[in-house]
């Protein structure tokens, strides 16, 4: 059921992002070291330095292990499962895809075409699998995992366009969350940590002020999160309250002047000059796995019919009525309704109790009268 839900969330988000002219893509799970170095993930460098003494031409088959010091078919697995060596080059399973999508989607030192048919913005998104080595005591269900799927989107625009783009993104994010039944929000503004940032103070001030203006114009409660920003830029996070008042961070929008600078991205302005674009990081669900966990808690397992992994459960009164029920269920499945039939040996009363506890939205019952009338009962 979890896999079905994650896939369904991804399809819904894919349709909605295509509707607003966002180009889809996919970055690899293990990326060449240079992408992370240029992107500024300095915490990986201690591991990458270990590779400088390695030589040879190892062959790697399969996926990353997470046991420090292991050798998998000739490949050194770095501490905390950060990467592998392949043909003398270092590849790293990083904690995020931002640097990767700059290089793969745009290109280091290349021109960004921000004057295109999509309203003079370049919008890219992907469902990227990223890896974070959480300690065993920190791993918790679907809310804290080591491998997760992020619905990453990165938008490139001019400084003049960024406020309108941020406003549009925040509206889009809130509307999508409402589609899933989350309606009680407040915003959190994460600002610079003076001990962990790249870029100038002037750029940070401009980015922070712009995000604050957009947040205030949404008329939602705005809470400060001092020193809570990532090293490359401030962010707005959408905090959603579930049915019993618990708060969950879901969507995030980050303004970034620094990665375009580090990757030397440029666009040609209308006056013919080369200018540096602004980059906006946006995650709708954050982690699809974690968002599924939030919905489980919010609905207490009783999902609305459109979202439930099983929408209809058929319960025959006796075995002889099962073929008639199966025929009706087949007609529903032909219309893409997700159905199951209880063929167990339990008595009818217990089947009904089990069906009620399963929180399936619709329960179909077939007895002799239903079969004779070519009907079913709810």
C-alpha cells in the first residue's frame, strides 16, 4: 500500500507541475564528486580525500552498501555509505540533488535560456532518490529514513521575476496541499546561520527580505526560525497541522543566489549582456515517504476514496455468491477502481468486522437476492 501511495502522489504531482510548464527529469542516485564539490557540500570532502590514494580499475555491480570500509566487487564503500570508486573516479550518493540538477539540467558554465515560451523562466523538476545516513536510533518509520524520494524542483529566473515567481509557487504549494486535505497552515522563515553560509551578506539580506515579503502577503502566520537556513540561502517552510493539531513541515521554498554563482550560470538579457540568474529550490511534499506518513496520521488510516489504496472491498455472504461478486468487481476494475474480495474462510459476520476495521471506503455485499436481481448491496 505504501508503494501504491507513493506512486500515486508522484503521478498527481507530475500532472500538476506539467500544468504550470515545468519540465521533468531524473538525476542519478550516485553522482560524480565534482558536482558536490562545486555545489558546496564540503562535509563530503573528508571522505573524498580518501580516494586520492586509490588507483586501479575496479568494476562495480549493484547498489551502494552502507557499511563503512566494505569492499563490494572491488569498490571501496566510503564511510557512512557516501560513495564508491569506479574506474579511478569518485561517485557519491549525496544528501540532495541540487548540484546535480544544475549540472545535468543546465550545465556548468552554460547559458540558461530564461527567455523561453514558459513565461521567461526555466523550470525543472524530478523525483530524485537521495541518501542520508541517519543513525540507527534516529531512523523512525517513514518519517526518518536513509533513502528517500524528493520531489525536487529548481526554477531559474531573473531578479526582477523572482518575487512574482515565489508568490506563484507558494500559492501552488498551498493549493496542492489542500487537495490532500491539509488546510491548517503557518509559515516559517529560516534565516542565515552566521557560522554556516556561502555568499555575501548583501545577497542574503536581499533573499531573506524577498521571502519575508512573499510570506507576509500570503496572510498566513509567519514564524521566524533564526539560523535555520541551509548554507546556500534562506527558505520558507510550510508547516501543516493535522487533524489532532500536530505540526509537520511539508513544503519548502528556498531562494538561492549562490549555486548559480558557483556553477557560473548565465543568461543573455534583452540588452545583450550576460547576467546571473536566481535559482529557486522548491519541494512540494518534501519527501514522498514522509508525506505519506503525515497523511496516515492525519486521516488515521481512513483515507478519502480517491486516495485509498483499496477503494472497494467485496464480501460475499457465502461462497456460492462469490462468482457474481467477482464479475461486478471486474467491471469496477475495468474503470480503474481499486478493488479486493474477501475469499477467506471466516464467517460472514467476522468478514464484515474485518472490512470495517480496514477502513476501506466502500464495502460491497452480495447475497442470494442480490445475485437473483443482478445487483449488489452496500
